[in-house]
């Protein structure tokens, strides 16, 4: 079998929100960038996410009508004032991004397992045994081909000048850059999607229920689908609960029933298929470590969760990933156009890192603090949260019925929009 050798300027690792949006931004800039994805298909675990106005601004900046397509498919949350907030189905957004990319951009079942620094040559090892390699200092594509050393095995090889790690919290690229491993927050999250073929009949409001030591929310995505989540601090005895969708649903229902959440809302949890309830530990990267971290090193950088894994308490992880993508595509698009020159690309990546560093720090830190306050079962913290935060009481339980609680909404809104220039490609 003859070894094939592909030459690429930019390779994106991970076909999540960050990876696909970055590839689309680069495509808009006329730069080709294959996306290596470990899964055999788009990964839509998590079902939905709250997309704030900054996410839509980023999608609009990417252009090609993706933002409007997502708007058409999803309900605008009521009581969001002048701010656009929608609960977006992940599969809808990922598919919309994929559709705008040139055919074959995403290379499925391509899992990067490690990156090796081989004396001026970066070698990416894939799980199937194949190897992708690139030289750090490459002036021209022709030089790349000439300089690529021979592989011993008969495998495909890909030479590239720039590698973008959008591999989420699995952090192969982040680890190579030496970023701190994400820390476990001590909290877990369960997520599900309830499908009502005849319509769910709920108003397009974002409901949030805060009880002792847990927080739960429900968000209609469209007329038929409702996304829900439940975050809590597990005890030693919760192992069985975490591993079983059925038990988890029981726990969620028991907690919400104790808060006297109305039956119409409880039906959302009951409706979700147990096989489709996902539980994840909530992790974040220390904001302090991000202050000095190598967000880019040479021709390699990270974006999205690979850069700033955060607890979901601001609903900003995915929105920030889209922001990253626009900034990265802008920086790299300008650096890569007209033939790649490694030093120029490295400078562009440093510029990107500089722009996104503080944004990442503030979001990760704020999300952690907001999560601590919202989920706290400490009497004093709870009192201050409920009184100062303006939470409404629902039959003795606390809920932000009608809208998200003023507390988290105000903070999320602030971080989503304040002082942020509109992202532009
Ligand atoms: C409970 C919960 C609720 C959330 N709610 C919100 C919300 O309301 N609003 C919001 O904005 N954000 C929210 N988030 C955060 C949001 O989900 C993430 O920030 C976002 O999905 C990050 O996108 P990403 O592309 O960086 O990573 P991912 O979506 O994780 O994508 C990474 C991709 O890389 C692939 N990959 C991984 N490793 C490799 C490898 N080695 N080689 C090749 N491919 C690889 C994966 O298969 C995946 O497709 C929430 C998160 C959680 C956990």
C-alpha cells in the first residue's frame, strides 16, 4: 500500500462548537482547515444549551445565515428584554455549522491520542495508529513536503503548519501545551431532553428551581422539545444514582416535588427517556493558572472547553467557545492568507491568546462563584442569595418562575455583553 501524504496549513482537533465554528470562520477567510473528530458522527451529548446574545453575535459574524437559521428553529425566551436568549439544540447548531463547511472537512473517527515533539517536527498520533506530522518552522507548503521525514509504516500522513485544539475538556492539546488539568468542582450535572410530538404547551420561559444543595432548570427549545438540567453535590451513596438514568430521574423528581414544582413541569422530567439522561462531573480550569498559561505555543493553540472549561452556572461555556472561534479565525485568517509563514502564524496565535486570556479568566471565575452561591445550602449564603438576588418563592420552594432568577440573569447578562465589542471576522 502506498503511503499518502496530505499537506494542510491548519488542522482543527475536535468537531464541537469551537472546532466547527473555527473551521467555518477560516473557510469564510478562504483558509482550508480539516477538522479531526474522534467520534464516528457529530457528538450531541448534552442536548441543549442556553445561547446568549454573545453567541448569536458570534454566529452572525460567521455569516452564511447560520445565526438566522438557528433563530428560526428556536424560541426566544420571554422576559429576556432586549437581550436575545434561546435554548439551542446542540445537534441543530452542529449540523448547521457542518452544512456550511465544504464537504469532507470533518474527518470522523480520527482521535488524536498524543502529540510528540520530535526535534523540529510535531507528530500527532491517532488512535488508529496513523500519524499526522508537521514541522514547526515551515515557510512554504513545498518546504513542508520536502522536509517531511519518511514514516516507517504505510499510513496516511498530514503535514500542517498550525494546529488548533478544540477537543473540549478531554484536553489532549491542552495537556501538550502544559495547561493545568481541570479540577473537579465537587458537583455533578444531569441533563435530558423531553420530546412532546404534540407540543409541550409550556410558555417560552426559562425556569430555574433552587433547592437545598441543588439547582435545576427547564428551557423549551422549540414547540416540541424541552431541555432540562439538574446540578447537585453528590454524596458517597450517590454512585448508583449517577450510573442509572432511571434512579437519577427519581432523585430529580423527588427534589422538585419537594419544592412543589407544578405537575406540568414535572412531566418534562417524566417524559425524558432514561437512556437519554446524561450525567457529567462539573470541572473547571483554575482561573489563576490561566493568567500565565500557554494558550498558544508555536503553531499550536486551544479554544473552547480545551481552553476554559468552566462550571455551567453562567451558561457561557459554549457561547465563549463561539466567541473564541470568531477571534481565532480573524487572527489566523489574516495570518494565513496568501501562503503560510510560520512566524506570522505564531504571532497571530499569540494575539488571539492575548485577546482571549482575560475573558477566559473572568468567565471561569465568575461561573464558579455563581455556582457556589446558587447551589449553596448554607443558611447565610442562602438567605442573602434569595433576598438580595430577588428569587421568587413558589409554594414554599424557591424558583425563578417566569424568568431566570434575577441574580444569575443579571450576572450572566453582564458577562455576556458588557464592554464586549461585537466580534468580527
Ligand atoms: C451541564 C452543562 C451545561 C451547560 N450549559 C451551557 C449553557 O447553557 N450555555 C453554554 O454556552 N454552555 C453550556 N455548557 C458548556 C458547553 O457545553 C461547552 O462549553 C461547549 O460544548 C464546549 O464546546 P467545545 O467545542 O469546546 O467542546 P466539546 O463540545 O466538548 O467538543 C469537543 C469535540 O472534540 C472531540 N474530541 C475530544 N477529544 C478528541 C481527540 N483526542 N481527538 C479528536 N477529537 C476529539 C469530541 O468528540 C468533541 O466532538 C454546559 C456544560 C455542561 C457540562
